[in-house]
C-alpha cells in the first residue's frame, strides 16, 4: 500500500489526463498536467474532432469515482437507442436496452473536458497549457516542452510520466526511442467528416433528441448525436478512396457542390436538416480512423501510456473514451496497491491490455453492424431472438451491447461471451424468417450448455 506523497507528471489534459489528475489528487498524489493546447476555459474549445461522445456505464462509473458524474451529467442528453433512417419511411427506434435504465448519453467533448479540468484544478492538480511535450531524456528524467504560440522551450524534471496525450502520443514516440514498444497501426479505409444540425426556429431540436440517429447505406453511413444546446453533430463515414464496386468515396467528392449532390441522392432527409451544408463541408477536414496496437505500454517505473496513447480504436462502439476512463481508475488502483512505480505500471498494463485488445476488435466488428446490418432482416431476427433469450435466461444470456455498454465486466469476457452467443443466434435463426418457427427447446438447451450465469463487477 502506497502512503507517502509522490509526484506524477501527466502529458495531455484531454479526457483521460484530466480525469486521472482528479483521481490521483484525491489519493494524495502531487500532480502536474501538461497540455499542448490552450486553456479551453479561456480560449474556447479547440478540439477539432468529434464534437460529441457517447458516454456509457464504464465511463460513468469512472466519473463517479472522481465525484465528477453529477457535473458531467448536467450536460448530457439521453440516447435510448438507434433511430434508423431508411428510404422514405418514418425512422424507427431500435432500443439499446430494456428500458430507460439501459441507455447511453451524448456529451459535448468540450463541456466534458472543461468540467474535468475545473475539478482537477479544484482538487489541487497544477495545469500547464500551451505546453507540448517535444522530447524526453529518460536517464536524467527531464522532459522538454514547447509553447506552440512562440516556440519557447521549457525543461521539466519528473519522477515518472503518464502519457494521456492521445493517438499521436509524443510520449509514446519518446519511449519508443529507448524501448521498442512493438507498435503497429491499422488505418481504416474509411474516414469521417462532421456537419451540424442547428436548432429549429423555435429553439428546439429538429429531430428526436433522445436517440442516436443512423442513416445506414451499406459501405458508408451518417450518424447524428444530440448536443445540449439543441444541435446535432452529424458524422459521415465514407471510404477515402474510390472502391472497385464504384461506390462513393471522399476522393471523388472534390467540393461542396459535389457533396451536396451526393447527399441529395443518398441522404436527402439528413441534408434537409443541415442548412449550412456547404460551409460545414468546406470547413471540416476529413478525419482518419485507425487502431493502434502496442505490445508494451510502460518503460519500467519512468513512463506509462493509457487511453488513446496506448490503444486508439475505431469509434464504432462509442467506447474509446469509456475505455480510457476505465484505464484511469485501474491505474490509480494499481498505484495504490504498489509502492514501486515499475510494479504498478506493469500490473496496470497486464490488467488492461487484454481488455483494450477486446474492445478494439469489437469496435471494428460493430462498424459492419452499424453501416450494413441494422436494417437487414437476418440481423433484425437475431436481435429479436437475443432479446427473447435475455428474457428466457436472465443473467445468463446477456445481449452483446448490454455487456459492453451497461455493465463493467471485463471487455475480454464480454467478447468471449459475444462470440458464443453469436454462434447460438446464427445457428438458431438459419433458414427462419420469424421467431415463431424456432426450435426453442434446442435453443434453451444450447444456452444452458454453453453459458454460465453472469454477474456484473460490484459497484
Ligand atoms: P484525447 O482525448 O485525444 O486527449 C489527448 C490530449 O493530449 C489532448 O488534449 C491533446 O491536445 C493533448 N496532447 C497531444 N499531444 C500532446 C503533447 N505532445 N504534449 C501535451 N499534450 C498533448 N469514445 C467514446 O467513448 N464514445 C464515443 O462516442 C466516441 N466517439 C468518437 C468519434 C470519433 C469520430 C472519434 C475519432 C473518436 C471517438 N471516441 C469515442 C474516442 C474518444 O474520442 C477517445 O478514445 C478519447 O478522446 C481518448 O481520450 P484520451 O484522453 O486518451 O485522448
């Protein structure tokens, strides 16, 4: 058990860095947070990507551990399920869970970051903005920071560094120079672009606010998440490059007028909601998406990585931040449990690496489901059976989405059970068009044979 006051230097005061700062200060650690960008509370949020995020139980649990949940939930909008827009028919809500206890929440990235920074500062963390990590001497334990406004340099001594500096982590690059971290990145052939649905003339939401809207179109899709100022952020996910099947791609849409024609054809109901379409299209860049695989996350007791810096993932399960928040709780717990930093960092890595790998894979799987399957008859039948089996075998057959989103069981366990359950669903529904013709006694026997009762991690 660690008792004396120790010091940690956190690189990146984004979502994970700020939350970790609060958790560590509450445990008596001395904390400095260095952030490349300016203070968003003074200069406005300069996030530059994904304006709003889906917050789920794992993330909320971590926020509760930092006494930050109430302040964050003040800005959150409930999303009960997916509102699926296909053709000219009225959109249909596919609930995520059984009732309003099983929902996710849309939160503005900037609001969330600001709430966490305020709480970190109030807890006694020292915040240093406009300080981008540029180099590290791990032998002398000195880190160099550059002020992006004037190029001014600053040298800082450290006991240990925590890299919460995101997918392009500068700390990861510095660590890699002294220890091969076994890094590999797989970029998706799809990118994303954001557009905005403003409030209606009467100041309200233009479409159903308590849902995540999806316009699935096979190899591409749009989604829209609500913001508490009554706007929605629309994200178009589309291949970067022309496909062999002749499908659309960003490189075939050179300007806003071509983009408008593409939306008129493919997403007319979404286009009608985006009055500043041309300006948004021109202003917002196409973002890259990828998965970062890392064999090693720490350098003895001198540095450790977490969040996107250790395991960036594609956003299709809405779990990157939730996973990063779980990392923060796990690291704080391991630091409590070990006097030696190297032992704490090693234990943290051993605990979290299998779970990060599992949610990375499930996030990739979910992309196919969202863009291609949510309006497909086989998928809808399997989803109906999943819900029926949840009722027939409560606590034993728990739908995939519920295990990942409403529970806190390890992601790796959720993935193993998902694979088993998917097999049961596929075998049971093969050749059937409705639940009425299924062989229920055989399905029940298979569930009892292959799945043990499942309990959530205690609060
Ligand atoms: P970041 O949020 O990237 O924060 C890193 C911080 O480090 C930033 O403030 C940055 O300025 C700073 N920094 C960078 N370099 C340096 C440096 N050299 N020195 C000092 N500071 C530095 N996750 C969800 O859970 N739900 C969602 O719905 C969701 N949707 C997403 C949609 C999209 C399109 C994308 C791209 C991601 C989405 N994610 C979602 C994932 C989520 O955004 C990330 O997992 C999360 O932001 C990771 O937090 P982080 O603190 O590790 O990194």
